[in-house]
């Protein structure tokens, strides 16, 4: 129960950041964007209907389509986001009305993209669906086996194209930049705090290096066996995953033991297992 409450709280907060990004930056500047928000903004600019009202109708229709096609469990997972988002965008619009609109389209593009991308990343990290235009690709995948990601891209392109027909070309170009910014921000948010550094050490003193990493850095080590390409000699390779802060310490230890050690450093987007997502266990 506590986990459900925690997840719901994070979804509500995440969607509010999304609403703020739309109400304060995207909507006043006339920028275009994809998804259900893009359709709602298009209806707002074309017919004067409030974005929150349009979003409510769109999300409600798609919610019942998802319920009919995917069942009650799917509907339960999308219920909060589906009906919370229109309410929050309405609240954000009321708050934004008390402040003068930002007339710098560059600032609106950057900050709107950052807020939207961050909020989407936060919501998706909880395992929840954002509802809206996430639903049609999932339904089509069930009945026709189409790729979810490809359908999402196709729908976004169509939504952007329709808006572009009735929008100033400069705003269209800024809208494309907006989509790029929030996509990149979302990707970064999804791996925030999960990215680690992988080091591989090739050395004649691999056993000493292994012990030093285990004892002084307090990280696990996996020993792999390989063969040098030039002389064809068997060698051991120490592989370890460390945090960014621990990298300098690990490199210093390795070079103190063997100044000629060959070290490969690479970033990994996520690490799961004991010592990272589970408590360390000492034997």
C-alpha cells in the first residue's frame, strides 16, 4: 500500500511539472508539440477551447478505448495519469494567468522542453503510463503486432505535421527543437542516478589489483580470461563497476600497483544487483 501511495504521489508531482511547462511556456508562445498535448494545443489555438478541457476529452476517450481493448488492469494503471493531467493543466493555467506571459520564444522552447522531459522521465521511472497518446500504439500492437515505438513516432509526426499547416514556420522549427530537448531530457532523467562507470584492467598483477579494489574501493571484481593480440599470451582482465566518485581512487590504486596497467573506462546506463540495487553482502 505504501508503494502505491508513493508511486501515485510521484506521478502527480511529475505531471504537475508537465502542466507547468505547458501552461507557462508552450501554450503562451504558440509552440507545437507531439502526443495528446499537441492535439489539445492545436484545438486550443484553432477553436479557442481551453487546453485542459480538450486534454480531458482526448484522455477520456482514449482511456475507454484502452479499457475496452486491454482490460481492467491496463485501465487501472492509466487511470491516475489520464484524469490527473487535465486537472493539473487547468490549475497551472489559472496560476499562469496571474503572471505576464514570457515573450521570448527561445526561453519558452528551452524551459518548456526541460520541464516536459523531466516530468515524463519521472512518471515513466515509476512504471506508470502517462495515458493519452501512449494508448493507441499499445492497442494496435495487441491486435496487429505493430511496433509500439514506430507507431508512437508516426503519430507524433502526424500531429506535428497537422499543427505545422496552421502555424508560423519559425514556431514549427522551434517546436521541433522543443521535441528534441524534451526527448533528450527524458532519456537523461530515466537513467538519473543509475549510471555507473565500468573499468577493465589488463595487467600482469591482476591478483593484487583485484584485492586492492575489493578491500580499498569496496567494490566487487569479476576476473575474465583473455589472450594478448600481439604475443598471444594468456592474461587476466579485472572488471569492476564503480561510481563516478570512486573512479579516480580505483585508477590511482591500479597505477600504484602496476604503472603499465592497461585500463579501459566506459559508462554504463544502469546497474542492478547486489551492491547497487541490493544491499552488499560480506562473507
